[in-house]
């Protein structure tokens, strides 16, 4: 009985697959005539399946999640182990295995805000001891910075990129390419801060120092790897001094401009 059923399944499975395959001589996405596995115009596969419960679970969900995780995990690994070299690879065009670093930054910032209880704390910010006794202007500015910290943090990327563009000219990167390097700095810093929060939650040890110094230390690592073979060690070290000075200047100017625009002083 089983053999007969198995034989029938062997016979009818290709027919079933054919039934649920959306056959067409044209690409179902853009309409271009196709005679191969991928559309030469938009790149979509030509063996597109109908959305059935089995196909949805086994392909769309499982395959999609695994593919996404593969790119994310690879990018996180490269950011943690060789961030400067990864930035150079990314700029050079070797991007197939990488997840978009800026999307990943937004994702991790969202995780950070949730882990920090950002919304709950925002509701209580008016009663926060840090704002007690402050003049109204400073209290309002503190509240603004706290509520929009997720977006203000991203300003670090163009600031570091501008400093790197001025200081590390031997890289021959344009300003947009320098933002890739500073993006890896930001990504690595957020990873370290999240790790520090996890350590604090498990062992009750303070993570403040890691949160404060991780962006600085990670910037040193990233730019060292990114500029290796372009500068001597001494040449790199003394260039990091104007790099940080310029970054501080840009940050100060940005905060002053923010005060003027937001509070119209």
C-alpha cells in the first residue's frame, strides 16, 4: 500500500509543482521576455511559485529569514573583527555578503531604544531628577535631545566622514565613501554599547565607561585598519589628533546650530 502511494507521489509531485508554478514566457515582475532562470532586466527568478501555505512557510518565511540573518550575521562579524578592512571591501565593491550597514544601524538603534525603555522614560522625563532645578531652556533642550537621540546619534556619521575626508587624503575616497567608514564606526559602537548593557543586566556591573569610550576606541581601530598601508604607525597616530579635534569642532557647531534652529534664539 505504501509503495503504491509512494509511486503515485513520485508521479504526481512534478505535476503538482507545475500546477503551483506561475509559468509565463515573460517576466512576471517587469514583463520582459525571458528564456533563462533569471530575468535579464530586473533580476527576478522566472520560476515564481504561487503563494500556498506550504510554500509560504518553507520558502518565504524560512528562506527569507535565513537569508536575512546570513547577511546580518556576516556584517556583524566583520564589523566586530575587521571593521576597517570591511569598510575598504565595501567601498571597493565587494558588497554581496554584506547587509546594508545603515539599515542595520537603524535596526540596532531601535533595539537599543527598546532595551533602554525609551518610551517609558520619555513619559517620565519631566520628573527626571536630571531636569530638576534647571532653567526652562536647558530642561527643554535636555528633553529634545533625549526624545530625538536616535536621530541625533546618526549625525556622528557625516561628522566623522568630514573629518576623515580632510585628514586621510591618501585614501583617495570621496566624502560619500568616507561615510561608509564612519558608518562602520557607528555600527561597531552600537554593538559594544548593547554588549555593555547586556553585561550590566547579567552581572550588575556598570557599563557607563564602555558606553562613553567605545565610539572613540572603535574609531581608532576602524581608521587604523582602513588606512593601513597608506600611513606609517606614527603618521597615523598624529593624524588622529586633528581628526578628533575636527570632529569635536563639527559636533560643537552642530549643537549650536541645533539650539538656534529648534529654540530660535
